[in-house]
């Protein structure tokens, strides 16, 4: 194994030559030939199969490091992660990989963990910091794709598109009827946004052309007037009472666990729609099932849930007024390509002893 200074010198030379640190959405700079190294390459383990990732990004990593992959495009079992991370210098992981103390204790050589995600609640940050392992993530690159998805999910839920498609395919579309498959429209409505961060703001901007009458929001702090751009800060309970659409776009934190529960659903309008593109744990799903069955709220659209994947036998899957999609928030070709490139750059910079493009620790 390389000594620390030799490893740093070797990888640093590669990073400076092969990586363009800007994250332009339209261009990914990939070297045409692998760069030769004067010594053995640092070892990196990646928690999915190679064909799970954009090839160009992995070619950059492979030109600089000895990269091994999990055999499948499925989450790696914990025991296999423990076995594969031994003697590795870096870990390329995903949101589905639980990197806890047990895993980290098996990785004596680990210097860098880079997750291809914005969220990092799957990482044991306390242990990583204690072991002086550098941690990278991919913030700020999925705002547009997640905002697009949030609006799409809102429209699919409010206009009952999935119900309509199923009715057509099953032969239940008999004739036009005045109130059949009607839902609430955005024009003239009040939209409440829980978490007016980058994604929440991007969602608001996309919804303005629909003729929304008023935007209200809640979060940890009130934003300045320029950032609010006409939105009004309200206490959480007040937002629930006035909103026709409640959108959850906040970052997840432990204190938000099951924030949306029976009591909260009781405060919402019976005609309101709930949309969640944040984290599944924010909603008490048992309480949501009851609220939807009892018509306490009109409908819900969820891109995130607990657990993931959600079992097909879960009660939420049986409800016509609940639209479920499989965590597609960042699922555009452009965004996933940028995320993989950024994850690679975090690894290479971290191994080189340079600041990562996006560093948590």
C-alpha cells in the first residue's frame, strides 16, 4: 500500500490533469486516454455494478484508481459491503447503502467516502469524523429535475391521471360524465410549501404560470423579501389550514420524523392534496392511509416512502387517491450524469488531499 504522501502526490497529479471541476450541465469533460501512474493505484469500491452508472464518469475513476464493483444493480447486502470495503482507500456509495459504524470499523484503510446523493442520513457522520474520513456528496445539481418531478406529481395527483389511465385500460370509460374523475385545479389556489429552499423555490417558480393565487411557506427561518418573491411565511399549523396544496420539499432531519401525522392531517382541508418529494420518514404512513380512506384530505402524491422499495402489499398501493412513484426526483439523464461525475471528483480530490467540490467532512 502506498504511503500517505506518495498516494497524495500520485493522485493529485492525476486530478489536476484529468478533472475539470466545473459542473456545466451540458458538458462532461472526459480524458481520451487513461493516465499512467508511477505507482499502484488507490483502491475504490463502488456499491453497484458498473453498468449502473454513466460510463464516461467511471472511465475517469478507472483511469486514476483500481475500481471494483458490486455484481448487481441492486443494493448491496451489509455483509458483502463489509467484506468488499476492507483494504479500500475510498467508497463510492448511494443513498440505499447504510454506512454505519460496523461497516466503517471493517475499513481500516478508508480515506474517502463519496455518496451519489444530496441526502446523507445513510452515513454515520459521527464515526466518519472520528476516523478522519473525508466525506463528499452531490448538492445543488438536482434542483431542476426534482422541481420538475414535484410539479409533475402534483398535476398527476390533482388531475387524477393514473386513475384515468387505469379506467381507460380496464374498460371503465363508458361515456363523458360531468363530475367523473374531476380534481382541484391550481388556478386561484393557495399553495403551501414546507421548506422554501432551492427546490421549494424552484417549484414555486414553475407553478406561478398556472395562476396560483397565493404562495405560503414554512421552514426553520423566514427568508428575506427578495428570496420570498411574494410568498408569505406562516406558522406550520396556519399553513396547513389555508393551503389547497401542501408540498413537502424540505431537507430531512431527525426532528422531522413523522411530522405529518394524524393530528396534522386533521388540520388540513378536506379538499387539499399532499405532495412529498423529500423523504418518506417525514410522513406517518399509517396515519396517511387512514386520512385518505376517511377522506380527511383529497389525495396524496408520494415520490418517497418508507421503506423503499415499498412492498406491493402496502395499504397505500390499494388507494385510488394515492399516486406512488419510485423515488424519481433526480431521474433525468443529465442530472444523474452530473451526480456521478461529481461523486468521482469528490473521491479523486479527497484522495489527493485537496478540497472536494462538495465536502461534508
